C-alpha cells in the first residue's frame, strides 16, 4: 500500500527541511527521503565540520606564529584523532537539535531512509515503500565531482566527504603530505586547514590561477598568503595519470609542456560538485535536465513537469542560483509554497547572494565581478585597496588582503564587492545590503562606521573613487 502525503521531498538537507517545515506550517503533510544521513551535506560533511576544523587549525597556527612582537611562539600539541572526535560530537549535537528533534516532534513530517526513485508519475519508491503525492520537490543536493583521470578510479583518493561523521570514508589520521586536485574554494579551505595542522600540501589548478571564477586581484592575494605559509600552488596543470595505494600516491602531470611526477601520502580530489540526479528516475515524471545534469527550473522553481519542483544544489546555476546552504533553505520554502498552493506565484530572486570562503584571511564576495559586469554591458569603474589602509587591520597587525569595488561609471551604482581580508565573511553582508537597496559609491562613502572595524574597508574603497585614501587621517571623510 502506498503512503500518501501532500508533498514528497527527495532529500533531507537544508532545502528539504525548509520545504517540509513550510508544509507543516500550512497544515500539510510532507515526506522526506534520505540515502545517507539525516540533514544532508551541510551539517554532516560540509559547512559545519569544515568550519569547526578550520577554526581549530587557525588556533594552532596562530599559537606558533603570533602576529605581535613580544609574544613568543607557543608549543601547542595536536591530537588529530581527538580533534575529529570533538568534531563528530559537534555534528551529532547540532543534528540532534536542528534536525532529528524536529522530526520527532512533528506529526506532519516523516522521513524514509533509502534511495528514492520515481516509480510512476505521482509516486516514488524508497526501499520498497511507495510514497505518493500530488506534488514533489527534488532536493537531493550534490556530491563531489570525480574527474576522468586515467588511474584515478583504481587509486585510493579523498574528497570533501572526508569530513563526514562515523562513516568509513571519514579521515581520522593526519596525512604527512597531501596533493589536492582543484583550485576552487573547497581545495583552498581544506588545503590551508591541513597545512596548518602540519601536512605538506600541494595544490594543482588547471587554470592560470586559483579561484578562476573570482576577481584576479582576490585570487592573487590568496595565492600570496598560501605561498607565504608554505603551501605549494601549481597552475596551468594537466593531470595525465594517477596511481598508488593507501601508503603513497603518484600524480603525473603536464606543466608548461613538461612532464612532472609528484608524490604524497594522500590525494584529495576537489574539482567541483555534481548534482545528485542520476538515479532518481526523473524521466518518468518528465523532468528535464541541463547538459551537466542539473534540474532545469523556472523562477517559481517548477520543473518541466508541472507537479514537480526542484531547489538547492540540484538546480546548479539555473535561475541565477548558487550552490550554497542559505540559498537552498530560502528556495526550499518558496518551492513548497508554490507546490502546495497549486498556482505558484512566488518567484526566487538570486540577484544578491553574499558568499564566503573560509580561508584565513577570509574571502567575501557579493554581486558582479569586473568581468561579469562588462559582459552585461556596464561601463565599469573599479577600485582596489589593500587591507593595509584599513585602520583595524593595522591595529591588530593583520594587513593581508585586498578589497575590490565594481561600480557603474554612469550611475555610480555599486555592482559588486570582493574582499580578501580579516572578517570578510562578516563584512560582506553590509555590501550585500547595499547592493540589495541599489546603493551608490556615495552611499558607501558617506556611511558612518564604528572605528576601528574591518567594515571601514567598504567606506575607504568608496572614498578612493574621489581621493587618495593613502593620505587620509583616521576616520577622515
């Protein structure tokens, strides 16, 4: 016998939970499915565990490298297995409070464990159990991309799933050395983290620079910091072969027309994310995918099948979305609202999405890059300032980084901000609010800030359009 619900959601991550909660608020019933662990990627093997360990690595690094003359390096020990155990405890506590307790206290939401697959137009099957509904939401998220590299599938390798909890793929021993394939945010966050724990790290990027989708000034600033910390970065690489075992891996690559071999204890593949759509049977209800396997949706998050919606990582960049937990959570509620009211009407707005990379210093980005703005036809006016001009950065002796502001030359409207600097993940929200309300260069320049704070970087960047900010006094306007 099929179990019937008002809404069946494939997945149980942040997007799925937002949708299920919205359904419950409307007095409707919802079912979620989960093939791995309740809560999805973010809480179990993504955002939460990575930020926990990144901060621990920062504590260890700063104890050995104090920024202040007069402070001597401390001899802080490292028990990596104990560190992993505390990470697991944090995950379990958070999952219990924010996910499991919600299910146990709800009469409207059910979770079914197992791989879900459409078995008909209006039903999915999970471990032999049929779930039927008039509306469905695909929120199965994404998984680490595994590139087609000769020898890779026969060689032990790690992915960002190494941060999972109590699974066989969880890493519990610190590797002596690590080669990372990829130059994006995951490669950088994990690369710096492992390096600060004491692992010898080499990052291999295919393009001319790391962070190829970000402002070049930001990418260069991050690369400079990494190299100062002893992290090797090799760009313009093509990996031709991988081989090895649990003790050692060998990566053969081409660099500037020359062949090289690199050896390390472990290999980490961080070459992007792939949507979890392959085994869902989406052809049965008639859901169209794009060329990369992401689900196509309109602004109401409806797929090509009228009764099926999709949100979160699984839609990729469709509707201008970005693969980020808060985006999925926001859109999950919108998708549920549209699915349950039967007429839609609620549209997503992905114009202003702040995002961050939790390297140290952090990277914060919102809006358009210089290149993106020009591609959209704007006549851009850009300014780049070093963090050394920000009084707060100088006061605490953390002047690494830069900030770039992109504006429309004609209207002076700020189109984008990218920052590499201390607390950038916090500062970027002021920039996001400004972009949301159409702020101009003058709006940022005349905004009063607490002194000294890192947020003053935005004011200084805006003032640099009209004056030489290197000759300003503190708090000068």
